[in-house]
C-alpha cells in the first residue's frame, strides 16, 4: 500500500520538491496527501495542487495552542501515515507532537545532538568543527531532541562561510530525507520509548550516509 505523507513547510520547499521528485522517479512509494504551512505565501505551497494545500497565518491566532489545534485537525483529516517537517520553522507544541508521536519526522541542518535550534552553520564554524551535516530525527516535545535515525556528513572547508556551508549541507539534506522516507514507507523504521528502531532492532547509533556535496 502506498504510504501517505503529510508535509509541514514554511519556506521555499526544496525538501518537499526532493520528495516529489523521488515519488515521480519511482524511488519512493508514497503520495503527498497535503502540504501544511504557517505562512500562506510560502513558495512550498506551489509544488502541490490547490486541493492539497492548507495554510493559516499563525500570527492571526490568539496563542500557539489554538493554531496547533487547527493545524493538527487539518493534518489528521488527510489521514497520513507519516508527517514530515521539511523546513517548517515554527516550534510544534507538546499536544501536537503527542498526537502524532512516532510518525512525526524532522530534518535538521546539523549533526545532532550538536547545534539544536537555529544558526547551525555559523555555530559549527565558530566551534572549528571539521565536519557538519544534517540529521533526520523523530520529533519529541523538546526541540530537536528526538531519536536520530540517520545523518549525512559534509566536510568543513577552509574559507567556508555560513552561506557556503549551508549550500553544501542542503545538497545532502535532500537525498538524506528521501532515504529516511524510503525506510519509513517500507515499514522498516519506528520509534519505541524514545529510541529509533530499524528492522526490529534498536538503533543506538544513527546511520551515516555518504552523498556527494560540491
């Protein structure tokens, strides 16, 4: 049975586009059943038909909980098997996370547990790290703290700026996210008691994947 994926996005939607391209190429057996955004003008929305789009201006709601409730109801109505935060820049409240716990994924531009939150590329450079990258993890109420499934690594080069490093990380983010969704769609991946499982075994160390980044 084809896996149903709901995507949360706030920006240009490059990760969403990578998912759609993998579906079109036949390398990911899935359907995008909805794209949900806190920004009605997010370019990501243009990648899917109008009937698959849902957006509300989060600033128009009296509080975070009321927005999250409406978002959660809309996501649930699409009957997804998995929900993916792909460039979704708003922190999800605990009630939303618990409602979809165990099938809610995020891609984050760092080698977690390093550099949760924002400005990950600048922080990696400030720390003098030799390597940087991206992680796919299960979402839990604590920011960027869920079990990490897999990571992709890029080398930090002499002369790198936050922008050049971010561009190379983005190149590996796309195949990394698709690879994680391939595991999810095949039923090989799950979360139990805060631990990622793969093929029926606990995954205590994230998978490290290698992709070419220019």
